[in-house]
C-alpha cells in the first residue's frame, strides 16, 4: 500500500464542514477512479492532515488524471474557505504540501 500525507492549515471549528465535503465526495466513484483505498483526516492545533492510502504507488498519476473531473474541481473549490496552504508562498498544488516519509515499519506476515 502507498500513502500520501498532505499538511495544511485549518481552523478546528471547520472539521465538521470538511468531513461533510469529503463524505459527499467519497460517496461517488471518485475515490475508485483515483485509486484511493482509504482516506483519513486529522487536525492538531490548527493543522490539517489528509492521509490517503492507495493500493499501488500510482496514486499521483491517477489523481493527476482526475483533476479535470468537475467533482474534483468542485471539492477543491468547496474546501477553500476551510483549508489554507501550510506555506502559501510556495504552494502551487497538493504535491507542494505533501509530507516526506523518512521512516516506515510494517509487521511481518
């Protein structure tokens, strides 16, 4: 499984609104189209963490292909009042907000 973690800023009072937007989005076929297996949202002291798991390391390619879908564009616009780039000076796309994994461990089968 491949994971990505997006870090941004979010007022904690917005968590219900953001969860609702993603619940509506995830009720469509978009997660399947993007290769998403699981999405988890976290907040901590004004920070927003969006953990997305994929079966394979092709999530980025599938997300790029989905970016032109009106539903993807719509949720991106709908999230703007609630989610702010961690560093607005350097943000151009979600890839600019992805954390870098520097350690991983998995239990053996």
